[in-house]
């Protein structure tokens, strides 16, 4: 694991930063793909966990949720807008079902349904839909750290070169909402952005310039 801020670590992945998973205190944030379960459980074996909280329920973020929750005997949390997807339905508006099936995890019951303003450990839940109906940002007001999921990406998904951009439109359920959520993230004035795909972003001027496009 790599410490990004006090009480916040990023798990190792391959390729690095391709599909990000974080641990905030005793809360695991996201669960990568179904194929990642073994190495996530290995990295987490000595880390106390009380909850798995999803930024959203797309296959590359919920893939190992069932495996980890059952292995560690912890509950699963996600926003109300993504509960149906997590508990068995395919994410609304998402294309590429055949490809997603290879990495998607099995259905698993959501024990804690999140709403805007809820607290997960030291982080506040901020509803930021667009990429999915129930997408959220986890934001820590004390140091303005944002775990932003797929509100945006910080690398080119084909070349892996660092680059701020939108997620592919095929995986966005509402483009206008997605743009509004990018602006919302910038308006939080974060000191650190921890995305679902790409390296952590500390140069917030880049975020501001990107959000200004919308």
C-alpha cells in the first residue's frame, strides 16, 4: 500500500493506477474487478476493516465486493441510486455488457444505503451522479481530500499516460449530470483528488482548468 494522506492508503494494482482501490481508516473504498479479489485480500490481510463503501456499482469497482465482504465479514455500502445494480441488475445506461461480464462481480446485498451528507468514517458522502445514477464522492473536510471515483479520470485509458479527461461516453448515464459533477468536484477546492482510474492529482489548477470547459 501507498500512503497518500494521513489515514488514507492506495492499494497496489497492475498496471499501477489503472483501477484504484483505497483504504480510509477502516473503510475500504471500491473493490476493483472480479479478477482482483485475490491480490486485494492479500494486501488487506493485516488491515482492520469495518465497511466496504463503493463510489458506484460499475463492474470495475464492485467486482470483488462479495468476495471481500464475505471473507472479512463486513457490510457493503453504496448510494441508493446504485443499489439495484449492486444487488443484481446491470448498471442503467451502461453499454458493453459482454465485456463487462468478464470483470463484473456477483450480486451482493447492500447493508447500508448512502445518501448525500452521510458520513463514512472521516469522509462525507457527496452525491455526484452522471457516470452512474448513484455515483458519490467521499470528501474529508479537514484536509479537503476527495476520493472521486469516476467523476473524471487522470490518465489516458489506452496509453496510461497521465491526462485529465472525462470517462468514455459509453459508460456515462447522463452527460449533463456528469459535467455538473466535474464542476462540483472542482468547487470543493480539494487539495488531493484520488480518482478511480489514474494517478492521484495534487495539481488542482489542472482540475480547475478542465472543469472550466463545462
